[in-house]
C-alpha cells in the first residue's frame, strides 16, 4: 500500500505556474493553500528559492499518492538524493501550516542555502509570495 506524500511548493511548481502541469498535475491527489516557515527570494534566473530563515512563505501543499512521484520533480529541481551536497536545492521535511498558521502536517520542501541565494543575487520577497506572472 502506498503512503500519501506531501510536498509544499512556492514557485514554478504551484498550480497555475509553468512547471505544475508537466510535473505535478498528472499525479495530484489534493492541493490546498498553506504556509511554511522560511524566507522567499526571487532569483535572476527566473524562479524563486526558499531559505530556512525566519519568516513565512506562501505556497500550496500538494498531495501525491506516493513518494515515487517526487523522482521527476527532484530532477527538475536539480536535487540528487544520493548526492545532496552537490545539489542546487535540498529536499527536507518541514512543518507546514494553514493560512491561519495552524499546524497542518509535515511535508517535503525544496530549500536553498542562504549563501547560495546570496551568490545568485537573490532578491528578498518580504511578503513571502512569488508568481511567474509578476515575480518582482
């Protein structure tokens, strides 16, 4: 029996953004608005990065039928579970909250180190929200 897999997304993988349809939609069981603790940055590369700094990030909690659904998303996010230190993003489990900041569950989240964000000239998004339609 497969165990549902939760993934918190805040950028191009959100519903309505460019990577949602090819990577998430085919396997999606459920989605809901959510928050995670962290800080969000817009990268000049055209997508965002979340760090584990103090703050709140607005996103969407996606539920998939199993963790196997993460394999193509890992490749898209340049995350290699066998070589995490060499990966662009890290994928770790973190608490996720409702928009009212009530605990919801623990989910996988792709994050980037603050040093990497600074090296990429990331621009802090104080409202914790990113969209490709108006990234900054």
